[in-house]
C-alpha cells in the first residue's frame, strides 16, 4: 500500500519557475522538506524512490538541471516531465504536512510567488472543517447560527495548525492542547470559520482582502448575523487591525456586526527579531516541515519586514526600501472604539521571574508589544486591565492551543 503523498508532482513546475528567478536553492529546500515529511511518518530519510510517489529523486535531479535553463529550454524540460507529473498527481492527497510546507514557503517569499503568478501562492479563503467555503455549494454538516467566530493564523502558518500538537521536537499530550474554535462553538454557540492567507504579502494587502471577504461573508451568511468575533494569532492581529481600519475609512457595513477581537501574541509594535531575520529562523524551526525554508532567510517577504515595527496600513511601507533600516514612521492606528478588544501576551518566564525576564516575551514577540504598550502616547493601544492576559511559561506557538487561553476566551466572549 502506498504511503500518503504530501507534495504533488505538479509542484515541480512551480518550483522550477522559482528557479528562473534566481532562487536556485529552492530545489534543495523542497528535498529537505520531503525528507522531513518522511521522518515525520517514521519512514527512512535515505534515498527517495525512483517511482512516481511524490517528489522523486529523478524529479529533483531534473529540476537542478532546470535551474540552468530559461524560457523555451525550461518549457522543454517540463514537457518531458509531464507524464511523470500527471501520474503522480492522480494519487495526490491534501495533507496537513503538504499545507504546512506551502504555508511556510508563502510566509518566506509569498509576495514573490504572488507577483510572479506562481501556482504555489496561497489565495485568501474562508475555511470550514479544513475545506474552502463555497457559498454556492455549502458543505454537508454546515449549520450556521447567528454568531460567527473567525480564527486567523500568523506568519508561515495555516488554518489547520490551530490544533497542532507538535511544537518543534516536542509532542504535546491531549491535556496540553485545546481547540479554541470548538470550545467556543460548544459553549457559546459560535460557528467557527478559519482564514487561510498568504502571509508573505504586506499586512495592509491582506487587510484589504480580509475586509472584502468579511463584506462577502456578512452578505452571504445564511442566518441572521448577530455577532462576528475574531481570534487572531500573531501577524493575524495586524491583518485584522488593517481590515478594521479600512472598513472605518470606507464605512463598510460588515464592521457593524463585529463585536469582539482577541489578539494572541500580536506584535502590535513590532518584534526586534525581524531586523536580524531571526523571526524566520525561529518560527520555521518550530515544525519539521517548515524548517528547511529557514535557508531562505535573506529573501524575507514583505509580510516579514512589516513585522519590524508592526505595519498596519500601506502608508507605513509605500515608497520606502523595506530592507533599509530607518526609524519607526508608522501612522498611529488606534483600536476601534465600537469593538471590544482583548489581548493575550505570553512570556516563557515564570510569574515570579525578574521583570526583565518576563518582558522578553514569548520568544518572538516582546511582552510590551503584545500588550500594545508604547512610550509614545499616540501609539499606545488602550486595552483596559480586564481585557489583558499574560500567559506565563508559554511560547509564541503554544498560544494557538493553550487550554489556559481557551478558558480566558470563554470568560471574555460569554454574553453579559
């Protein structure tokens, strides 16, 4: 019996397209990802099989040759590979491992993928139980109520990873993992939806797309909409603030339905790790499927460089060299007054640790940045004390499924 396939053979064409853009290391990275997948399945990480069953050693060898070709020469090689590609694609499956790989690649260079119309670029979509939501053909078992919960992931992640039990080499047991969406659905009657998007794009670009998607969501929702609430992790919080800011400027109707926003480890005022490119190195190293992409650290996407100071609007980055170090020139974007806003900040330190140790934060986002605190009054985000939580001995990724965070979400979002 064949093992599940995690990378489609047709992905080779997209990887080869990257090769013509001088990203000659992508093939080695893809091979590293494939080996990581094999190890994750308990398979030997030696030579790949020469028969169609994923990205084979034959294809890797061919793509390395493709990196020396352009134009018609590239097309000719891909034509020769097409029979193998088609045969392997017939058995291709959508798997969490494959989606994790694509999410990582989009986080690192998703702006380039989108600009070059590469088929590996992720398109923003609403998801229900792991599938894209199609308003013309709603999935069986979809029973929408009046309360909508939208969960938005962060950099290099996807919607399936809210329930992940693996962080780096650490495998968590069931008592350490909670499903925020399911808990809020069961206890408070929310219908949980998940956003999937290209995290390599500017946060303001994703904010604009999210605003349009929320407008469509409210217009197409089969039930009378009582409450739209958002739980956003990391970069997802910046994208949310961008969408809300745009909706306020354009007086869009969907904003009238937005009741709550919960930010989980959002770098409201940036993260110092980005300036050295270390954000990618740390974050991509958190799963075996994304770790090989850390080699692309020097190709930091627009989304990653937006994390330097926490860019929310396009004016923050337009007409600037994003790789050039410059002072924080962001336009102040306050929290929306019409929406209840909450924030969860994490720190790997214990509650009784020194203040300096606690302020370091969750390994990626400093505590003060996640709490919205800033020395410049105009940049200060006004979360009241009852709307703040600090999760101790918790890292950035654990916020996705922390039982402690779930309990706080239930307390904040329950009806008054």
